[in-house]
C-alpha cells in the first residue's frame, strides 16, 4: 500500500518508523526561549513529529496560566509543535517529582523516542544524580528549618559533589529519574538554556528571557520589552486576550479559608505540619494575595508549595481525590503532521484518546480537570471544556 501523499510515515518491511520528539511544557507564556529549544531539538534529532505534554489551566508552581490552555496550544502549534496533549491536573499541580513522572509517562505512551528539555548545565551528570536520589524518610529530611527542596539538594551534593540548584537543572533531574523508571527509557536531550535564569524576574537586552521575567514585565505593562522576547503571535494574544493571575481568585480563596473549619482544611490534599492554622490567620489579616503569601510563608514551605495548597483549597481537593496514574490522553491540538501521527497510534494506545469532553468524562476521570477549567471560566467567561474541540493548525 502506498503511503498517503505528504505522509512522513514510511514503511520499512511491515513496520512504519517515525522519529518522535517529546517536550514537557507549560508555555506560560510561549516565548523566544521555547521557540529556540524546540527548533534546536528538532534539528538535533531530525524528528518527524514533535509532541508537547502541557499543563492545563493551572501550572506546576500553583499559579493560574496567564492564557488558557487553548490559547497556549494555538501559540505552540503556530511555532512548530505538531501535537499538544494536556497534562492532567492531578499530575500538573504537584511537586516536581510527581509532575515529571506524570509527564514522562505520558510522552512514553505517545511513542516518543527523545525527551528534550532546557538546562542551565546540559553537561551535568543527570544519571548519577538520579541514581543517588534519597528516600524521603531518611533522617536528613527530619529537619524543619529548611524547605524540602533545599534539604534534597544538600543531600545530593553530599552524595555526588554535584550542585543541583538551578531551576531547569532540577527539573531535568526529575525527568531523568522518571525516565529511568520506564521499561523502555527515552533518549535524553538536555539543551543549553540561553540568557536569564528560569526564576530571574529581570528582562535584559537579549531576545530571550525567563517566563518569570516576562510575567513580571506584563504586570508593569512593559510592552516594548515584552515584544523583544516573545513571538509576534504571543504578543498579539497577550495584548488582545484576557490574562488571569492569582489576584482574580483571591476573594474566592479567602472565603474558602475563612469559612472552613480547621478540621475541614486538614482534609485538603498535602495539608500538613499545622500550616492550616497559619493559612487561616493569614487570610484573615491579608489585604491581597501577595500579602497573604508573605504572611503564610515559613522556612519549611516554599511559595510554590503554598500556592499549590491554595489551588487544592479552591478546588476542594482532598487526600482521597488525586490519581497520578495515566488514565486518558486529552488532545488539545495538532498540525496536519500531528493529526496523521495521532490517527496512526490512537488505536494502540493503552488509554482512551479524548477529543471531546462528555458528561461521562466530566463526572468520571476528567472531573478535576473540568473543575479547574470551570474555575477559570467563571473569571473569563470562555468555555474551557464542554464546548471545546482540539485546535487544528491548517
């Protein structure tokens, strides 16, 4: 049988072979650094298909994405991705190791050969670090005067002599560790991160800047500076579409914290060490969300951990709810190449492929994702799931 015209998938004997690139992303927002990473990964791998597993409307650090998942999907496709799949909420809004495990498993299920990620130090021995990762119950972690990430990094440096403190290096480590748990690990491709550190909140003179710096510039309406570091499509979306920050959800969060009893808050997922008392008091005294975070902050809790707790409170995620197993594959968008690849693999995937959310999904496995989207929909008025179909790049 002759392959369809324009098909990238040719037969060798009876088996079609395809070189598939995988990327774990949030694209909050999609910027020039993301475009560089994707172009470099495609060039180095010669990939036929590129797939991104992307967080939905809430990102790993416990923040609402500036643009919704459909707007970010469209920007990703316009800048070279072939297929964008949603990372479920139960995996996306999690500590780094659970976030990485969920995303890596999803890419593996989708048939990716290579996992590419940005790193401050791409030559770092990630495999050695992963081999020496500690068990969380060791005595080293019984200290309560530092955050868990700090204790974790200190332990690894003591064991390996490698300093793992740069943000993307840390994520890279979690990706490699998760990848090593796969039955058939993917090839790892760390790519040198350009310009500022991931957490830097300053825009320099370069055409590439961190997402944190871009988000800060947006709050200050520094449009000329933002224009230098994002593709034109992203700039247009940011200027014309409603963006969302924690400020929009602060009244809802404050009500939840003040209205619920301590016993109710103690049932929230990952609520521990008595932080519920501090959250409740901070909500009573704070003037806005940033003021609330400052009042709630302790040496033991990072801002990201606090923000994730706040998301769980908003959505009433209890200890019995999260399920980090891959149970479905929600398609957010595709190019012609991505659609062709998806059509080829979907019948052999071990989980259902979801392109339309029905009541069965809303009341079943997709419940948390639907609730997370509904929360955003209350702010923007833009439907996030029930009426949405995958974005198609023509």
